[in-house]
């Protein structure tokens, strides 16, 4: 049976929910987001890579994206920057082990 849940960042800690799903990853995590600036989630992906999980990340080529994304490729994953301000790649999703899909924005509630 398919399960669909909706969360709102002003009501719940969405990052905690995302990390809970990532903690269960065993095969592959694919991420496509315009801006990936959350160091906690980024470090979780690197941690998963170190455990043998395949990681793929695509982000927009934008000045907001300042993390050391090359670590993904250095650890054997796939990383790409695409588009720019005029051709914004504005996807927001994560697929975990081919069966869990997370979509939408997950802005830190404290920001």
C-alpha cells in the first residue's frame, strides 16, 4: 500500500523527517534541488556514501550553492551543476532506494 505524507516547515522539523528517511537508505539516494545549502543534510549524504550508498546530486549553478560538492564525486558519487539564473533548474526532490520520494522545500524553521 502506498503512503503519502505532507509536512509543513512551520509546524514540524522537516529536516528531522528527511534524516530519518536517509538513515534507512541502503542502496541509492538521488537528489535534484535548486539550492543545496544545508550542511547537516549534505554531511548525511557523505556519511551514507562512506557506508556504501550510491549518491547522485544535481543542483543549479548558482552563487547560493557553496558547499564542497566535489566530495560527492571524490567518494564515487555523481554530482552536477546545471543551468543558471536565467535557466533555473528548480526541481526539489530526493529519491531513496527507488521507493521513497521526498519533494518540496525544507527550509530550516529557525531561518
